[in-house]
C-alpha cells in the first residue's frame, strides 16, 4: 500500500512538473531566417508593414549598411580580405595594428544601397526603434565616435537612445567595451548574438518583435538561436546586396594602395592611387 502511494505521488509530481513547464512555455512565436539581395524586395516590404512601436531593428554596418569605396573590397575582388589578413597576422607582426587603425581612420565609405535612410525613417515613423550593430575585429580607441560620424555623414539617423540613455555599457574586457553608443550597439569582445542578448537584458528590454539584418549566415544562425529563448516574434535577415556589386579591379592600383599603407602608413582611395599610377605607368 505504501509503495502504491509512493508510485501515485511520483506520477502526480511528474504531471505537476510537466504542467508547470507547459504553463511556462511561451505561445508559438514567429521566427524566420530569410535571405534577400535588395531593400526593394518582398521581405523588406513585409517588415515595413509588420513593424510597430513594439519592434526593435538591428542593422549590421559592414557590407550591410555601408561598404568601403575602394574597389579592392568588392566581393568579386581577390584582394577583398586584405585588412582581415593584416589582423590575422597580428601575432607575428604586431606593427599591423597601426596599419589597421590607419585604414579605419582614413577609409571612405558609401551606402550599400541608397534606400537605407528612407527605409530606416519609415520604420521609425511606425514607432520602431532602429539601432546599428557593429563588430570591430580588434580594439581601436575611440572607434565608436569615428563610426558614428561616418554613419551620420551617410545620412543615417539611428534611434539614438535607450531608456533615455545615449550610452549603456554592457561588458568590458581589457579596456575593450561592448557598448551602446548614440544608436549603435558595438559588440566589442562579444559576438553580435551575445551583445544583442546582453543589451536587451542590461536595458531590461522586452520587445514583442525583433528584426536583425546581417550579411554573414553563421552570425544570423547564432542570433536566431539566441533569440529563440525569448517570447517574441523575430525576423533574421541575411542581407546580401553587397555581394551583387562587382567592380573592375586594377592590380596596379591595388598594389599601390597596399604598398602605401604598409610602407608609408597612409591609405589611398582609388582616385588618388589611379592618379599616381598614371604618373608612373612603368611601375
């Protein structure tokens, strides 16, 4: 009889746990990963209609919102990973850090698509908060200020505060911060997925809808996995417009740009390098 009671109690206990978990499990949420090659696409039109005052939108910067002007960095260029290669060799060549800092400070940018400012304004007009999402591969002092200036020059105005704060520190490691700064979430030493989650926790955000634009599938998958723990609807957009923009690549111009950066710590844009090549065609 005692054993029967224990067995019955165990069954009740298991039922209670299952019921508890069911009650805690959020209702079905919309969770989509979508690929698009343009802002002029059905999915972006859907998001414009879907967004409201309970929506947060994160837009990646590099090769999503903007891209370097130099043709060296187009997707069809065999030289497009030049800066990443300098960073990858920092362990063997510490002097590369100065070269990378110089490139970031002297580079010129352009919008991947001219429609970004209008798209962002439409979302904000519907009440959505729209933030930039930026990952710099190494720590560069005051880079947040430089990138904010670059974004504003391009005519982009992100929602520049959260809970009436223009700056929110999220995480710090050896002076390198993951921080929200005037509308841009800088991931710092964290992954973009971790930075988004920690930003929402730190700021006590509970949006009903989230949209993320990025150009790297592995990042989109990380963010998708991270957001699934929240009771919200979300779209993760793999945005590949930059991959469709090819340019003619002149190896002489690229070689001069690389030489000037490595030997003289100076970055030349295409027009400057082209003029120098034309003055010395035999080189």
